[in-house]
C-alpha cells in the first residue's frame, strides 16, 4: 500500500509524525522515510484486516502485524526496527493527544542475532590506499589527477575517522581544523562531534583541497568533496568509490563506506583504544552499539589463540 492509499486520518498522522521527526528531532531524510514506510506498512495491514481507525489499534493488532511479516519472510532485524518504530509513533501520538492511548507500550521486539559485521584487515586497507595513491601518480591529465586525489582523500578520511557516508558528504571546508588534526562532524539528530584525523588523511585532504578548484563549481558552495559535475558529492558516488577501491584488493570483502567504519572501530580497539573513546568518535548514542566491535576483536583473539596455543 502507498501512503496516498491510507485513510485520511492515518495519512494525516503519518504526515504529522514525519514532520515531528524531521523538524523537532532533526532526523535525516533517509531515517524519516524508513519510519514512515513502516507506518504505511502497518496501516495497510490494519486496513486489510478491517481495522481502519488508528484510535482503535490494540496491542494484539500490532503483534499480529509483526507475526504476519515474520510468516512472509521478514528477518528479525526488520521486525525489531518496525516494532521500535511503532513504539515511537504511538508514544508520540498519545503524548500529543492525537490518539487516546498508546497500544504499543508493551510491544516487545524479537531478539536479533548479533552478527559480527564484515570488515577489512589493516593490511587490506593499507593496500587499497596504496593503490589509490599510485593511481594519483599515474594520472594523465590535471582533471584526472584532481578526481583521483579526491577519491584517495575520501577513502583516507572514512577509514581514519569512521564517519558515516552522509556525514562525509555533508562536510564543509570550515569543518576541518588541519592545524590540530580535527574534523567537526554533524551526525544523526543534528548532534555535533569532533573526530581526530591521522597524518595520512590530513595529507591526502590537503592535496585534494589544493586541486579542488579544478572540479568544483559554484553549486558546491563550501563542500569539502565535490562530484564530477562540480556540486556537493552524492553519497552514492562515495559508495562507488569505496567499492571500487576495495575490489582492487585480492581477498578483501565486498564492502562500502560502512565497512570502513567497522574497520576503523575494530582496528582502534585491537590497538588498545578504550570503548568510550571509540563510542564518541563513532557518534553512537548507546555504548551497547559500540560494544559489538569488542566481539569482533574478541573473535579474532580467540582464533589466534586456537591456532597458536599448544593447549588450545
């Protein structure tokens, strides 16, 4: 069911909730679309089973909705996200007087298997970056060199800082403090944080900013990274650049920018960084999210122990 096919009351609630997420909570367009898409799914299900009025939704209706999705193949992570979205929506609707009660208060999410996120080894990341640097040296024209400097800087910054692809695309030149080696990042919910950059990332950024005028057009404004048409770079272009860089490394997993975020966190923890510092750099609101990376490091330690210890 599409949003325009909802009942007028349901459609009005979805629109008001989307405005609340966007304007009051400062969530990204992608997150708002995910929330509203789940609500359209919910209200479409309710309409099909004859429960047309959002005010009459019960806890049993919500449980049936989730059970129906599970039966048709939805994975646990999707069910968990939709349950969380329903709880957020109905709590907001009841709190603001749009609905008489909150039927989702006791709605429980299915437990999700905490799979270890795929990542690249440190030597694979180094090989990918070395290959990008070599491409810069092999460029045949100034514009080609500029584009390759940009690609190298993008991958260096993503791996050095662990920032999200949307955060990288949103960087402005004023967000870089090269003297102190710091980057100011606008994260989820409009929250700002500062992350450090290492010397290689700072050098690649400086090299890119020197040649940025060759690609940038007035539409780019103060954007650090620009696309081939001269405007602020699109996250989809960043994903292609990262995929291509890692695909050039034999044995490296097929990953995008989020894989470099995983790699940065994993390699920091393996190198002795404390969990709170990594949480702050990644911009996680909950330490529990960051703790997933300790499982990655712990799994590697377990494998190394089993391979090397005579009594393993």
